[in-house]
C-alpha cells in the first residue's frame, strides 16, 4: 500500500477539485487516490479495519490508520507545499468545532458545488496516482 491514500466521494465536484488541488500541491507524490464508491476504496478500508464509509467525509489512510473529516483534511494539508502546509496549525482547534464546520460544508457540497452522474476517469498525469484505475 502507498504511504497515504485519500478516499473521496467520486461523484462530488468539490471532492474532485480537492483531489486535483492535492495532486498539484503534493510535489513528492505522497498521496494516492481512490473513490470511496470503488471496489479498491472498499478493499482499502476493509484492510485498514474500518467500517463502511460515510460519503460525507474525506478519508485518509495513513500508516495503517483511518482519519476522517477535518482531521483527514488537516493531515493532508501538512504534506502539501507551502503555504498550504501551514493549515496544519488548524489542529489546535478542538475537533468538535472543526468537524462542525466540516459537516456543514459536507452536507451542502452537492447544492453548492454540484455533482456528477458517475465517477469520471481522471486526466492523464493524475491517473497514475489513482489506485482504482491501476
């Protein structure tokens, strides 16, 4: 398994844009990606000992542990290039408060950003980092 895998809602436009953002600002290629809805995503969760995913949360599998919501987002941010890595300082905000804001965005993401009919094939370059398309 790669060092870290980001599992995301494959039909969510915000999630798709977030994956592309992570890809552009991850110069070391630390992150790999898979849609939560994919067989690969489900298999990775099972291997990590996690239950069925909540499609309202981005998940990060890192060092054999599964992180969700704001904790996953901030752990991802800390590995990105500057200035985005500075977002890691957000971990000082209590998790219930961080997750409250996260849940508001997650609940409204389709309304605010739209959604696709199905998970699309990622563009060339990014495709190599997708585990579901290997």
